[in-house]
C-alpha cells in the first residue's frame, strides 16, 4: 500500500468508499468521480492484488472473502494514519510527546527538574525522561533531545548551544567555625584553615582565585575530600571548615545567616551554563517549551 493509494482518488480510498456505499455509482458520487473511473480503479487494484474484491453481476454486488480481509487491513491503516495526522497537527500547536534530557546531578535535580515538573503539569500530554550526568552525550544520535552542561561545551557540528547563565562559586563557612578559627582576608590565609575540597577523577579539584589582575590555581590541602557540592555543603553547615560551593546552592544559608561567604572579591573559576540540542530548522513546541522553561529556571539562580 502506498500513499498514492490512500490519497484523493487513490485505489484504497476508492475501494473503501465502494465497500461503504455498496456499489460503484454511489461511491463515485461520494468521491466526485465517474462510475467508469471507480470501476477502472477497482480493476487496477484487483489486477495488482491478483484477487477479486467484489462479486458483481446485474443482480448482485457483494464483497468477497478476500475483499473483506483487505477492507479490515485498509480500514485499520487509514484510521492509524488519520490518528497520527491529528496528533501531528495537535503537536504543532501545543507541547506534546516525550523529551529526553541529560542534566548535571545537583543543578539538574535542584533547579531544572522542578521547573519541568511544573511544565508537565500544565501540559498533560508532555512527557519527560530525565537523567542526571555530567558526562558528554551524543545529541545527534537521538538518545537525548537536550543536555544542560556546566562549562564550555565542545564545538560539535550540528549541535546548537544557548548560554543560559553563569554558575558562580562561593567560599563559605559556618558562623561557629569562623568564630573559632578566624576569618581569612586573603586566599593565602586558607593554608591555616580546615578546608573541605571535592575530588575530580580521583584528584583534589583546584580552587581558583584572582590576584593582581591574573587568575591563580591553588590545590587546597584538605582535611575532608568529598564527592560533590552537596556533601561539601553538608560539611560546611556542620562547621567542619571552609568549602567551595555554587553560589546558588548556598544563597539561602548565607541570606539567613547560617553561613558566611568569605573572599568574595577573590574567588574565580566561575563557569558558564549551556543548554544544548541538535540543530533543526524548526523547533517543535515540546522542545521550544522545554528550552524556555529550562532557561527561565536557570536564570532565576545563575542569571547572567
């Protein structure tokens, strides 16, 4: 069966109309064709299929057993095509379908996912498949539709990137710790403090500072080396020392006086946040709505 068979005047459409109306003449009126054109379309179809679809004499017109079987298949196929067409028309006007997104674990879970949950509530036919990972994904293979990444993305042909903010970093400590150990006035003072660091590929991740107009990389000698910002924040809150964390993550603690930000004018190493997707001439509504929701959620905490 081809699309030519199903289209206006196509053999399948003619066949289905003949079945529905019980004869060539009434089918011809329905289709706006001559009875001769209907008869020729059915004859060509029967010749191609090598079966008789109708028993027709001057006294009798009936669908054959083979015709009934073909009618069942054709009716189901046309109904399926019409359902898909209706869905496509609907999806062109509103967000419909599945969007698969890869996100950094902490930023994705705390910032992006809640915004997508709200968007899905507003659009019941919009579905999400979310994964938390900072590893590269192949957006051109079709496994993911979008990726949120912190840091400069690789330059890949066919992948479009949108800068949606900058994740700034903050050194902070609890009030109790600073009362006990004193507040540093230079990043060089940190060597005399209890420090909380993160590991990256099995090594302590360096901290970066601005000094005399240049950027300096310094690897802390840490009492605690923890896997990620969430654990570091827990240790900082517990008064275990000074740690480095995303500013958005500690903003409420700092605003409410539980934590104190230190060396604000010296901390460097802030990183851009990008939203990536496979380049396409037209963004379908489910992608456009998702991109806008992700950008808005990111802007609220890491806005440029």
